[in-house]
């Protein structure tokens, strides 16, 4: 699914500069930094520039999620059309919260940092907000997790292809 979304974004946003496409993809839930770095590599964006763009793109929504998502969800729950969507989102996020509940800071960092389906900064921020984890604990954990994900995805998207190309 990620590949299809990345392809859709790169095709439909082809009128934008390559860097803007990677930035936008990094801001989108599900794709986030992982998708942004994959798109950046496919678009031929140099590594350092890609990392900076994708980290900034992925981190921008996080404070808004941490500060506002509970209020937004409460508002949405008051409208029957949106209530079921919010309840499903909350349920899905909290299904993945066991590690975070158990290990808090380290759990949140690992949840964001290990690039698996359904993990990442968006979901980590959502879980932190739903669990009431304070920003002074959740923001550093999410940022360190984002750095961890950047290292892992850099190896996958830039280092391994470079090694294969030079062999």
C-alpha cells in the first residue's frame, strides 16, 4: 500500500519540485518519513538534503497532534457521522499501545523508531496524546524515534542501493 501511495503522490505532484514532493509525503500519515525517504531516493534527491527535508516534514504535524487531537476527537464524537471514525482510530491506536504503556519513554521511542506498518511519529503522537503522556516526555521520545527511523531508512534507501551499485 505504501508503494502505491508514494507512486500516486510522485505522479500527481510531479509539477512540484522534487524536494516539495518528498516533504509532502513525509507529512502524510502512513507514509511519513519512511515514504518520504523512499520517494526522495527514487526522485534522485541527494542524501543529506533528503534527510533534512523528510525529518522536518515528518516532525511538523507532531506538536499539533499532541496538543489538539483530543479536542478534535471530542468535537468529532459529537457528530454521528464522524463518531465511528474517531472510535475506530482510537481503538486502532490503543491496540498498539502496549509497548508504550509498559516502557513509556523507551517504548514510545522504539515504537516511532522501528519502521513497521502502523508505527511512526503520527501514531506515536496519537497514542501519547490518548494516554495523556506529557509533551516534555513524548516530544523527545518521538524525536529520538524519528532519528532512529531515519538511520534505518537511510540504510535501506540510500546505503544498500549505493553498495549494490558499486559492487
